[in-house]
C-alpha cells in the first residue's frame, strides 16, 4: 500500500499550479537522451506549464555524455556541445540562456560501457568545462543544473544491453552530486526520489511512462520555482 499511496501523493502534486514571474525572452537549453526527446516527455509537460519560456531541446535518443554510442559520434554530447550551444544562441537572438539542464547518463550505463564509470565522471567534468568556456568570453555564464539519470528496473526486466545498469546509475548519481558541489552548480537527484515507485513509472525498465514523465516535470518545476524564477 505504501507504493500506491506514494504514487497518489506524487500525482496529486502534478495538479499544483505554480505562477512564476518570468520574462518572455528567457531561454532554457535542455541536453538529454530519449527520456527527454520523446514526444510526451517531462520537458513537454514543463513547457505546457511555462509557455513564456523558450525551451531549446537538444535531446537525442541514445545520447551519451562522452561515448560514441553504437559507434555514432552524433550521440556523443562532448563532440557536439558547441553546435548545440551555438544553435540555441541563434534561436534566442544570441542571448545566453538563463539555464542549461543536463539530463544524461542512462546510455553511459549500458553494459557495453561497464567498467568505464571513471570515464563517465571525467566526461561530465569535461562537458561542464566546455560549457563554462563557451560563455566565458564576453557572456554571463548561465546557471547549470545536472539531473541524475532515473533508476532502471532489475536485470530480469531489462534488455541485455542494459543489464547491470541500475547499480551504475546509482554510482553515477553519487558522483554527479559530488561534481555539482565541487563546481558550484545545481543537482537534482531523481534516482532516489523515483526508485521506490519506479516499477509503476516505467515502460520497459528504462524509459519513463506518462506518469513518470509528469512527476519528473513537477520536480523540475519545483526546482525552477525555488532556484530560478527570480533571475528569469
């Protein structure tokens, strides 16, 4: 009964309305993977709640922080980050974004990358450095938020390519939290928040279903209300 009660509590929160005083011209860049790229993602629900924000979605299914997933360099964020940021600036009249959200890590935890967790941590540090350097010459550096990867299901519920992913996601959640603290940037731990109810929030053990996406959108909306609204 605890899980169903918890789900009801979380879903009830979705109905809360937050009125944020925000500027029409403000931009938020989101760099993510399939959980953000899908049609009815948390970002879609977040955008519905904040229609005056210019959300620039740079999310691709299969995206990693710094690996050529399936041998494809276009799925390596480190190799493409300058293009993402440049295209986002073009869409916002060259004004720097108010916030950059990084929602990556699930694909870096695939079985093929097992044992390379230290590289993932290094790649995240490199990504933050590139972003900071990009805006350091004549621009105000945007605020950055790292969102941990969501949990995954147990191995018997996963496709072979994701076996063992949850333990690696848990490790990266801890490491990403430490990276955020050491760099003075924000961190949103969705792994531990969603873990108790995750069996009810997933399509296939990896991707969030509609309820999971709505809950995640609410969590990000709470973050924006508490940390960003005054500066937008």
